[in-house]
C-alpha cells in the first residue's frame, strides 16, 4: 500500500515536471519569437531616418514637376517685392533694356510634411526637382528668365519661396521730341501663363528701384499699376529722364556758338573777301559737324526729335547769310547784282576821250595849234580825267554806303530774329509735351 502510494506520487511528480518543461519550452519559443519580431521592428525603425536630408530626398523622389492643381484651376503666385534696374535706353532703335529680380512664393500642399515625424520647418530642394512658375514681359521683344540660385526653400505647410531674374528688351516709343531735354514713362508688363481660366495668377507686393543712373538716362521712379482696372494686366511704370548736360554740350552748344560766330562775322568788311571766306568756312564746318554727329542723333518715333529741325534751320540761316554777304560784296564793288554784267566804264571819261581824240585829229589835219592853246587843251584833258575819276569815286562810295546800309539792316534783322528763334526753340524743347500711346501692345 505504501509502495503504491509512493509510485503514484513519483508518477505525478514526473507528469508535473514534464508539463512544466513543456510550458517553459513553449514560453521560450514565444520569447524568441517576440525578440525576433522586436529585432525586425527595430531594424525597420532604424532604416526610416528623420534627418533633414532624408526629408529632402523623400520630397525629391515624389517628382512634383506639375503645377499644383486647385479646385478653381488657378494657382496664385505671390510676388512680395521686385527689384528693378534700367540697364540702358537705346534711342536709335527705341528700346528699353531692363533687369528685374522678383521674389516668388506659392503653396504646393503635396510638398508639405508632418512636423511630428520630421521636426523641421524648412528644407532646401533643387529648383529642377519641383514645379516653378514662369514669368515673362508682355511688351518685351526678347525676355529671358533665370533662377537666382539652383535651390529653393520649402516650408512644412507646402509654401515654396524662390527668386528669379528677368532680363527684358522692351519696345518703348520713348518721347524724343524734347531731345536733349527728353523725359517719358514706359511700361514693363509682367505676366504669367493663363488659359481659359487655368494657369497662374500674380499677386504683387511692392517694387524697389536700384541703381537709378545708367549712362545719359536716369530712372526717376517705378510704380506697380494695373491697366484699365484689369487684374490680369499688371505693369511697372518706369519714369525716365535724359541727363541733358552731355547732349547739350555735344549737340546744342556747338550750333549756338557757330551761329554766334556767324552773327559777329558782320564786323568784317565787305571789301577784300575776308568775310565771305569766313562764312564759307563756317558753313562747311557746320555741315561736317552734322555728318559726324548723325550717328549720335536719336531715331525717329511718333514724336520725332525737334533738334533735327533746329539743325536744318541753323544751316539755312548760315547759307542765307553767306549768300547775302556775297551779293552785298558785288553790289559795293560793281553797283550791280546782275551776275552776267561786266564792269562799268566811266561814261564821261570815254565820251571826253573820244571827243579829245577827234579834236586832236582835226587839229593835226588843219593847222598847228600854238603853245597856249595846246596847254589849255592839256589842262582840259587833265581836268576831265580828274573829274571822271572823282565821279567814279563818288559813285563807288555811294554804292558802298548803300551796301553797308543794307548790310547793317540785315545784321540787325539777323541778330533779332536769330535770338528770338533760339529762345523760342529752347523753350519748345524744354516745355512742349508730345503724347505717345505706350499701351498699344494690349488690345
């Protein structure tokens, strides 16, 4: 009995040990399985990095190269500021060469991320890996847009910030009527692509003028405006003015001085030809001056430069003064303005000489005169000769006085009318305004 009890206890103990061993083995496999799963999970967690560069690589891999598509099919592009600079003004071809740097900002929701996973507010991406808007100048003959840098900035909410540089050659009919006192305002129209209600829409902030002086032209002002209240027609109105000092010295001042020299050339005598030679030299010099400066004169536009008419008037005045001086010189010398007439011969002298010759012939053929009569005849001949010379001298003096009187009258008329003309022309150059439609590229 006791032996059977011991056997039963031993058997139950073995069963219990066997069950405990099975339980421990099963638990061990569970622990091993859990440890393996934990290891795999930790390995997967280690493979998903949360650095800024990993975030950038993740956004790059998405290849967001198309425009963000909103419900109204229009993407707003904010332009907080634009830096404007006038590079040059081509007055020959009527071109305005401009340089602009625009700051752009837009929202692309697909480029946003969760800051709880990636604790960064901004990330830098290459500009060629995401979509960027394209700006162009509507009235530009040639327009080039370049990225200010090869990278752009993306915020966690999907806002993208970038800068672009625009170089444009704008067709601007600059008002050159008042040259060299010219001033005008030219529009530089900036737009983006839009078609049938889809595309992009620009929202402008402010424009900043930098480096206003370039060459002879100065940029006085820049302002953002809209054409006839239309939101899709925005432009920068550029106020330009010409620094007149250099053109005035090289163009206007020489013409004033040459005309002044022509006026004071009347102080030279009509006799001798010095005045005529001087006036011919002035006309040739002014003609060469116009030929040399022809390339520097501005081109024609709707308002042609009045300085061309001024030079033509100056040349006409100088040629007219030269011709009048030549005619008065002939009048003072020959008492005639008929160019084909010959020099006048004193009629009294010729008549007296002929009469004396006839008397001499008669005296020789008839009888020999005595000495007293011959002496009287010689005295009479000398007297007639001196009287003819005196008459000719008085006639020449009268002609010279008449020519000098006409010369003096012409001088005062030339001086007064020339002064009035120069004051009037200068006033018109500085104050007259010629109107040009600069918005004919919009219809």
